[in-house]
C-alpha cells in the first residue's frame, strides 16, 4: 500500500488516496484501483505498472497511447460522442509527463476509471462477436486520419510473419529438445506456407494496402461494455497500438473468435472455422470500417484471418520445439496442442476461402 501511495502521489489526482487494491484479470501489467477522497467526493483511478519484460520502451508506449487517445477524443467531440467514456483519459504526472518511472525502472501510468461498464472474457454468441467487430471497426475508422508512421513499435516485428517463419525454420533446424521427429506432419504443413507468409508484407511494401493504426489484440476482453445496453463503448489495453494493417486486427479476432472450441482443444473434430461467426464479426467490423477501405484492402482481411492464425500456429510450434520457453504451459505437449488447433483452423479456412472473400465484399457494398 505504501509503495502504491508513493507512486500515486506523483500523479495529478483529485483529493487524497484512501485505498488501493488489485484490479481486473490482466496477465501482462500489474493493475490497481485507486480511490481518492476530496471532501465529500470520491474519485477512482486505474494505476498500472507496465511489464518491462514485454514492453521495453515505456516512454514510447505512453507516447503512442497519449497521441491516440488525444486524437480519438477530438473525433468524439466532433461527432458528438461520449468524450468521458468513449476513450481512455490519461492522468498526467505532476511533472507534466504521461507516466513516471520507479527506482527499478518500471513505467507507471494512471487513467480515469470509466463508470457504468463491465468487461467480458468470452464471446457467448454471434451478437457479441458482431459488437466486438463493430467496436474495433470504429476504432480503426476514428483513427483513419492519424499518421500511423509516427507511432513507436512497442513490440518490434510483432506481426512480421516472414520473420516469425524464419524463427520457425531455425527452431526446426536446431531441434533443441529432440522433438522434431514426432511432429513431422505439423512441420510439413507449416513449410507448405512459406510463400504465403510474405503476402501482406509485400502488399504493404508495394503500396497495395495502407499502413494503419492497429490495436493488435482485438479480443472482447479489451472492450468496456455498457452495463445497461451491452454495447461496447471504449477500446482499452492500448499497449500494443502500433503501425500495422487492418488485416492484422481483423485476422486476430477471427483467429480467436470464429473457432467455437478452445485454443488448446485436443479433439480437433471440435475445432472449426465457423463461417457464421466469421460473418458476424465481419458485419460488425465493416459496418464501421468498410467505408474507408478500397477493394484491395477488403480482400486483405480474409488473408489476415488466415495469416494471423497460421502465424500463431508456427509460434506455438516453434516454442514447443524450443522447449516451451515463451508461452506458459500446463501439461506436456500443451504448445503442440495449441499449434494443431491453429493449423486445423487454417485448413478449414482453405475449404471456405471463396465464401470468406464473398462475405467481406458483399458486406462492404
């Protein structure tokens, strides 16, 4: 409590801190709800310590967050939106900066707690997935005029699939744990996509699709939902906001949301690319973002779905071959199970590929 008080007192908070406790269920940063009292009024804030093992450049991360929330707030003001709840509000430190650093070099930040909201951990039905798509589509549309190139890459090469593939080939070649012989079917499946992994990077470099501000973690638990209406009102967890492609945000949501089974499901017969769930997310996403996209970018969205799923698959398989050093595992072969679900999704996407393309083109009309 005393350490949190020392950190909190460095920010421009209203009143005096009376309590601080752990808040939320995030797995990366340490998050606390701080309550301050100013006379009869009570004020709540979210205090976070950024995980420097994941985000080495805290200053760059906060510069991104400040720039994006400031820009979004102007769009909300222009459009008559809810400025208080439609975007995160960063509380400045008393020295005028957007964050402070403690003696160990950790970056801390404070935002206003948004009232009347809740967060969901799982998508329960197609309607929730559509709403997820709408919220992230709006996030992208609102930032359409923002110069993404000025943003810092908080995790360099996060979705540079060709580099992820090179790391996969390295893991196969080194075979540190002697596991490669037992997963030849998975290795050969992945090797068959070597040319494909360059598709989006080549399209960006060739000017076929534009660089955009991307969230890069487009799951429903990164939305705040209104308690009364269930509608998404604010996109949160902006640590991974970076320059990227619409295909990344669209694709990551499809990877996680269009498969009704668990990510580590052992029974692959339960793993499928549910085209109805795909269409639900696409309908929501394109209801907001479709107007800012040309045909080439629209057609990059299904590519993103397959690319993000494949990329995640080779990351799981690489980690399995390396000895499970990156992703946390809870059983033997856990990362291999995860890789297999992703590859099953990719294979299923191939079967409905024409339909996936038709859906995005029809919804954008």
